[in-house]
């Protein structure tokens, strides 16, 4: 895996570090790789759910300057032991799903990053908030908008922050397109296309279990096109239409969507046409069209490198490990109240859940579903 450390070493070896970094910083609010030493406060994070993505986040956090892993929450004692050894985590900072409320008395932990199956997010985030700790939650933040609202309310009541793992909101090429769009470089925005999909394997995994996933491809991968449509167009949709197709009803049971095509309408008149699927590979691209130009990201949301270009040329920002940048930036958001260019809070996650609810309703009824602003 390419890490921030590898990247910096390569730049340093090529004598390129400073020129490249200062070019990146010019005129944009994007997070940049900062090579200066840091001795400020660290966000001390406990990871909840030591699975595939939790492991990726933990690995990437080894290169963070402002965040570090100080605790774990898991139902599997052997995994806890492995992580303790790998990340030097003391016994007193290890919890399971029954006893983690005791985290409230642990001064070594500022925030808990919930990286478990979707259906568990609501209860786990609410318990984290009740323990007085900040919550970082993976996407989709919940199974529906009602749950998401409960989580937002619980964190507000407990006076803790709630952030959602929208790593693309900090990706340099994505942010450059947003900057150019805000500057009017593409003119009036007319159209967005988002393609999000992959062919899912093992039919027994939780992602294909309605109880744990809350749906199918839309909850897992289609959410990238929902969220992307909003940050690329720069508006909130006012209506949704959607159509569902299913070729394998054995693998994709009732309530688990295999493929959904959906369309969004925006107040300016711009429209989006998107595809969410668990049945096709090679689908990870965004295209934004305006009266004066276009922008394209392909791949748009994978772990990178993200590739992008506009009608004015290629986007040449160096790859940064998304999860390293995310956790350093989240430390700034939690500890210093920093505001990202595109919000990453619970209210942002709730907006996506409202749209996903409407997409499912539109697919089921065949009707155009209005969205309140
Ligand atoms: P995973 O199956 O690899 O890991 C899930 C973990 O949760 C496992 O360690 C498992 O033991 C644990 N778990 C706890 N209770 C469980 C239960 N009742 N049933 C099943 N597992 C249980 O999944 P993952 O890929 O790590 O996904 C976890 C979350 O992270 C999901 O919400 C997913 O959407 C999100 N995710 C986000 C990204 C991203 O790029 N932001 C990428 C992958 C996954």
C-alpha cells in the first residue's frame, strides 16, 4: 500500500517536496501534505470494528500527525490481541461491544470511529455520544433518515461532534473541481453523471443481508454517486426518480438492491443521472458538464490514485492516502473546530440518507419523489 511516508520519501529523494507542496497550496483550501514537525494536541481514537476497512484506517493512521489509535472495541478477543501488539494499545483501552460504555471514564480516548456493519451504526454512535466521546461514523451513517436524525440529535444533546467518513471530501482533485466550479469556470452547471458499482462476491457476507446492510448496492456504493452529485453540482436536489433491475433474485434477496438507476433534479434546472450496482465492474466515474466546460473523475471514489481532468487540462495533484488525510483533518475539526470545504458532519450524512430513502421510494412506486429543502 502506498503511504504518505512513501510519498514524502519519494518527493524528498527527487528533491521535489517543497515546490510541489507549495503549488498544491496555491489558491485552494484543500488539505495539503504538511512536512513541518508537529507538537500540538493529538486526537486519540478508539476504533470500533476491526474488519477490512477498520484495518485500512488503522494502517493509514500510522502516518497521521494529529491523530493516533489509543483504543479498540471488538467482539473478537484474538483480534484485540493482534491489534494491541501491532499498535501498542494497553489492556485498559480495550473493550468489547457489551462493556464499551465504560469508555466514558477513560481519559486516553477522545473519539470513537465506528466501522461496523451499517445496521449497528445508530446504536453504537448513540452509546458513544452518551459516554461523552466524539463519534466518527462510516458511511452510510444509518439505515435511513429517521435513524440518522436520532444520531444527530444524540450527539447534539451530549455536546459531542459527529463526523462521517466521507474521505472524498478531502481528496485534492475533487476539491480542485469544486473550487473551479465555485469560481464559475464551468459556467452554469447543466448535468452530472455518477457511476458507482462493482461485482460483489461471497453471497453470505453482511453486505447482502438486509438486516445488517439496510439495503444493497445503494447503501454501500451508490451513496458515492448520491453524495458526489451534491458536491459536484453544488446544490441540494429537489426531486428524485429511480428504477430498479434485478437479474439474480437468489443472491439479491428482497430489500437488497442489485442495480438502481436514479435521477436527481436540482433547483437551477441541472439534472443528475446515476447508476448504483453490485452486478458490474469498472464503474467508478463522475462527469460534470457546464455551459463553459466539463470536469471528469475516473476513478472518482476508489482508494486512489484518483484521476481527473477538466476541459482546461489534466489535474495533476499527487496521490495522498485518503484515510491518513481524513484522520488528520478530522483531528483539526474535532480539536480546533476547523470547517472542511464540503461538510463532513452528521447533518451532511443525514442529507444523503433522506435522498436514499427517496430513491428507494421512487424505485418502489415508479413515481417522482419530491425532496424538501
Ligand atoms: P467488514 O465485514 O470487513 O468488517 C466489519 C467488522 O464489524 C468486522 O470486524 C466484524 O467482526 C464486525 N462486526 C461487529 N458486529 C458484527 C455483526 N453483528 N455482524 C457482522 N460483523 C460484525 O466490513 P467493512 O468493509 O470494514 O465495513 C464496515 C463499515 O465501513 C461499513 O459501514 C462500510 O460501509 C464502511 N466502509 C467504508 C469505506 C470507505 O471507503 N469509507 C470502505 C469500506 C467500508
